């Protein structure tokens, strides 16, 4: 995900050209009417998949050394097979406090606006950075800084402010779920996303860290149950993976149910940091995630892929079969 901030546009272009000459991003292997994996070319990780209207969108991290991660791209598709790239939907020229390591975007539509939550600067205690918010009038941007400062800029409960996910509950309450360094927090967002609403006990950040949690949380509801998913292992290694838990509330308690996404030594390694998308009105689910091609050893050489996500009759998530073929075309 990340590295090396240059001060001029020309310098950045040179750096990107040099990177492209050294690294040859994987190209999608598409079969007729199937997405193929990866779903689009380029080194991209931490994908956020979402549906706006009749269009699928994926917002990933640009997978490069930290100082090169000064922008975010987006991709849209009408059918999961044909993807359009929307370059530089936001960058550090529009987020003045962000200087590098723009990570793991999460995007929600509220009214006629689109809000993009992102991590920046790989922040540590006492440094400027953390989770920011940008806003735009279209899902492809351009996004502009919404707050002029981080929404979460400090360390709470040991959680690095990265890998944010925005969850909308059935009562209309938006939650921010986030955290690296093996700690996960949940907080209630104000309706205008400018800050947080305290919990009844007066706290702002509640820790909900389950067993083996590392980073990359997401949350969704299905058939009255809350599902919480996260990444385990080390992002730079082959053991990166995804596990889940089920509860009756966004606050848990969360008891780890098992691992559902991991490497297949015959297909790819480092499968993790995912998102989940449901076809509206149907019990049809997809998992969008990153993985590392077998030919690659560079930790930043990660690609975005998609496969089906299935549940059994008891509501348990079934282990995902990672494929080269991807999924069939699916219009909305």
C-alpha cells in the first residue's frame, strides 16, 4: 500500500512511470461473460465494494510504497465484468493534512452527496493523520476535504486509526468501525459525519476486538443477524486471511466463528482485506478482496478479485473458493 512523496506533479509522473517499468501489474484473465481475476489491471488492495443505483463500484488502495500512496482511484461496472477506471478521485492536493499512505477507502451515499472515509499518513501517537472524510457530488468524485482535519486523529483503545468501515443499521444510525494494531473500535457517527454521538454510558469509542483480529473490519446484516468480518495474519505475507463472527447487535459480543478466506497455493497467496456486496432484493452475495499472484514476491504486488460468498442453512458463512475465473456477469 504505500511510499515516497514528491513535491511536483512532474516528479510524481516520473516516479509512477518508473514504478510501472519495474512492476508489471497483473491483467484480468477474463472468460466469456465472467469477470476473471483480478477484475481490473493494476496493483490495488483493500477494496471497498458498494452499489450505487444500477452500478457496482470498487474503491481500493493504490498498492505501492507508502510515500507513493498519495491518491485513490475508483472503478465502476454495470455487470461485474466490464470495469471503467476513474483515476485520482481524491489526492493529497485536496487533503492538505494528508501527505502519504492513503488507505482503505469506505464510501457511503447520504442524500445527494457521497462521503469517502480514508486513512492517511500511517499515523502513530503524536503525529498528524488518521481517518479523514472527503465529500463529492458524484461517486467518481472529485472528492474534497470535508472537515479540514482528521475525524479520528488519536489512538483510542490501542487501535491505529486506519481501515475504517461505515455501517448503517436498520434504525438509521451510522457507525464507524475501524482499527489496526490488533484492536478494533466502534463509534456512533453524527448524522452529518462531522463527529460522534456518545454511547449511553458517555463513551465515544468502544472496543469490540474479537479473537485473532488484526485489521480490515466490515459489518453487515443478514436475516436479522449482524455479521462482523476482519483480516488476520500479516498483510505482507501469504497467511493473510479473513474470519468472521455473528451477533445480535453491532456491539457484539463477537465470538470468532472461523476463517472463510485464505490463500490457495495453486491460485494465489495473501487473500484478505475484503468487502462484501449484496445484490439488492436477493440473498446473493459477493466477496471482493485482494490477493498476491503466485508469480509475485513484492509485498505491494496485490490485485483486486471477486468470488461468490455463500451461507449455509444455519447462516454460517462457507469457506470461499478463490478462483481465476471470477464470477459470471450480473447486471443489477
